[in-house]
C-alpha cells in the first residue's frame, strides 16, 4: 500500500463497546499499525435522543484496556479535531450549504406522521418507500414560512440518477440503482447531521483512506460515495465490509441481547412491582414503560442494576462484560481478530505483535464467523499461561478492584503466589473464586449444600475431618510439605485415597469442593484459622 494509510473507528455513544464494535476498531487499528499509518478515534454523538451518559468514557476505557490506542481523537487531540461530531456543526452546515447552493440538496418540511403515512401507502401498494423529490425545490422563503408555522425543517440530498458501484475489498463490485435508494436526509430537524452526511464530511477532512466496517453498512456506502463526489472530495476511500458474527444461538451477535434478556425476564415475572424495579434502575416511569415496550434501552448501569435485583444473568456482549468475567485483553484481541479474518496459517494463538505483522486486509472473509465461547475460554487459558507474571498480576489487580472482591486486599507478593498455585486457571474469575475463602471471616463461610451432602455426610466425612483436625493441631511445622505428608500418612493409615482425607478439609475451610491445592490452601490460611473453621463446620453439621 504505497499511500499513507489513515483508518478510523467512529462509534456512536448509544451503548457500551460491544464485540462487533471492538472487532471493527481492531481491524482498522491493525491495518494502520501494519502499514505505519494513522488510526483516528471519532465519536459520532449526533443522535441526542439515543446517546447514553456513560457510553463515551466506557468506549474509551475499553479500547485502552484492549490495547487499541489512537493517534488522534478524544484525550489525545490532533490537527483534525474536534473529534466529537456534536462539536462540528459549523463544519457540517458549511458543506450542507454548499450542496444547497449547487442544487444538490433541498429543504423538506414533512412531519414524522406525514412520512409514516407515505410509507404505509407504499407498503399497501407493495412498493419500497422512496421519497419523491418535488418538481420545484423549496426556497429560503419557504423555509422561513415553514418555521413560522412550526413545521420541521430538514435537508435532503438529491441522489444522482443511474447506477453506483461500490468496489468492496471483501465482496468485490456491488451495484446499486439510485432510483431504489432515493433522496435521503442529511440535516435533521434539530440541526444535527445524519450519520451518512457527517461520516462523509469527517472522513474526507480527516484524510481517511480505508474504511473497514460491518456488513450492515454496505447499504450506506452508495449514498456516501454519491455525497463524497458531489462535495468534490476527490478519491474515494477503500471500503471493506466485514462478515457477520453469529452467536451460538444462531442469531447475529448483538448489543441488544442483554436488554432483551432483561425485558423477557421482567415479562415472565408478573409478581414484580414495576415501580420498585424502575427505582432500582434509577430511571423514570416513562423511560421504564418505553423500555418494556421495546422503544428504548436504558443506560447500561440501569440494565445491570435491574438484572442484579431480579437475579438475572445477562449474556456477555460488551467488552466490559468480558473484563468483569475475568478475561484478559491479550486473549480477547487474539480471539476477536480471528472473527472474519484468517492468517492463512494453522497457528491461532498469537500475541499482538504477531497479529500486526500478519494482518492482511485481503484475507477478510465473506462467510459469517461464529462467536465460540468455548474457543474463547481456551484462548484465555493459554494467554494466562503465556503472559509474564508481572503483567498478569496487573490484570488480576484491575479485575479484583472492578468486581469488588475481598481478594483485592492481598499484597502483590501474595497475589503472585495465588497466581502460581492456580496454574491452569481459565479466567481471572477462577483465581478469585478459588482463593476468596482466604479473605472471608471464619464465621462467614458459605457452605455449598451439594458439597456438604457429597463430602461430609457420606463415608464418615465428618469423622475423618475430626481426625484431620487433631493431626493439624499436633503438627510441629506448618509448611505445605509437612501438611502434605500428614494428610497422605492419614490416608494410608485408614487405607483410603487422599481425596477422602483432603476433601472434608477443603469443604470445612472453603465451604466448597473448589480451591487451590489443599496443602497450599491450608498453609496460606494458617493453623489457627484452619482449626477454627473445622470446629465451626463440625459444630454446624454434626
């Protein structure tokens, strides 16, 4: 690629960064880094009704967590700012006026109700709705008259007649008949530009040379190409429209899945006091009614608060969901990179520098990709194993803080030991879950009923636990090796497997059958706390 490559990621802050958006950002970033080009972050925040208050900062945080840094954009700045479209209205007004002056755009005054009526008429005639351009275009006097009458004023682009060919790097040449596309709005009644218009102006002024984005944007591309040429912006960017990522349930992986799961859970619970639930989500009644009717989606914290109140487990869709589930960014980036892109080799586990070196835009695939969570777990397990311990420690500390785990109180030396004894962990959540017992008060252990029945209430489990207690109390040294020798000796004395001795002890100190190796677990907990927890368990279940 001889030219200076400039790519961009332009999310709208209508929700948090989901896997599809992360993939778009990653591929544009990889192309820029592979070619020594520039990667721009631009926030497309002109949809005032759908923007959510926490989304922009969360998108920025998630990109940084993934290691996707930008050369220009929010918190970095650069020569092409502002990087929030809501702050670029004067720029869009200038180019809209250019089109109006050239007769390439015109004013419209229809209300949403009038447009809906036209759509229904087309539907009744089994035709696709295409806006009919007036024979005589409205004048500035008509605009003033419409405003005085309280009518909405929008601006539409006059699509040229003929065929527009999109030369897509993934799908080849795709032709569109402009008569079927029709004239589309470029300036809304609130004065803000539409996506298609702002996107074109910004891409041109920011020097974007390549646009990699989802397949759903292919239908926007002929409109954007027509605008680009009408504005005299010169050579078009090169477009590449990625394949769809399919969830394991068979549908498109969508950021709407989480609110949909919550909505269905609410519908299935007629006993729920809806006003209370709205209070939990800190949203007003009108917002809540709109959510139940499928008309809007509350901000993510509201959705999560309501789901937690109902005990509903939401699927992992957004990048922050995977962070809170204990995945590490190296694994996420590696996994996402292989959704709709192939290296051409059998090797799949790759650190970031290898992904950059291997990236080739021509190897984006046409076929849909599967979001295989089992494969993601395997990637995460392998990357946890590969990662230098100091870097893994930083990830673990960030995770523990984010989820509010009591394990966060451990110092670095102890956390490094926990990482070591939890070798083979699939996620950071596995480490936290296995080691949480060390940081819980002795009288706050939560016992798993299945573990109690399976381990303590069968095969003389409690009786064996009492013998273990006596032996632990009598030990001179309390090292892992001494603990192991004692437990193995006790198992041999009673002619049973080590599990018959170790499992009752594990249940007593952790409340479950899951922990790091029992010898390390007991040594880390210490003699006094171990004996106390055994006594509590025996007293509770005898």
